[in-house]
């Protein structure tokens, strides 16, 4: 009976872990595209978005190209990770957006925070594993106590029989 229960509990934990491992890593980003003079771009263009480790880094850590992005009064919205999977730790990075149709004098903007949400899936799996382990431990203690109580009951009966004989 216990073997079946343990098998079911482990299966549940693995299923939950694999389900959260499949969460797509997307980050919604809304930015502003303007040139060095502060003029805002309006229209449809391709955007090359790069994430850098520092404001002056030459090579991006991650890059993605979004085609036909609609921009109104300089404001655009994209889903980072939709073209190229995001596999960053998200401590502190700098994002830069460039367009071939508009000389933006691209400035890098610091991004932090939202990437930490990716860790929630891992934490949920870890907490689930811990709570299942605690539950199984408590269940094993309960079954041992039940056996001990039964054995003590038998010992008590034997002592009563011995005393009465």
C-alpha cells in the first residue's frame, strides 16, 4: 500500500516539475523610439533589440529582430523571447532597440525585475517537492507509530495473560 502511495506522490511531483519547466520565457516590453534630437518615430518598422551586460558592452548577450512593429508617437510594444528564447538570469541588463528606418541614436535602458518571475515556476516545484517529502515523512512516522502501538498492545496482552496464569 505504501509503495503505491510513494509511487503516486513521486509521479505527481515529477508531473508538476515538468509542467513548470515548459513555461515560455517571454517578457512584455514597451519602449520609446526617438532620435538624438528627441523626435519620435511613427510608422511601421523592423526593430533589432539587444540585451547587453553593461551600458558600454560591444557585443549583446541576447539579440532578437521583430519585423513590422507598429510605432505610434515613438511608443512600441514587443514580446521579448518570442523570436529567440530568453535564457538570461535577469540580474541587471541593458536593453537597446534599433531600427534601420530611423536613426535613433540608440540609448541603452537598464532592465531588472520582471525576469525574476521565471524563478517562480522553479520555486513552486521546489516547494511542492519539500511539502510532499514532509508529508511522506509524517506518513511514515504515523505508520511506524501504528505498528508500535499494535506491538505494545500485543505485549500488554501477553503480560496480562502471563500475570493471570
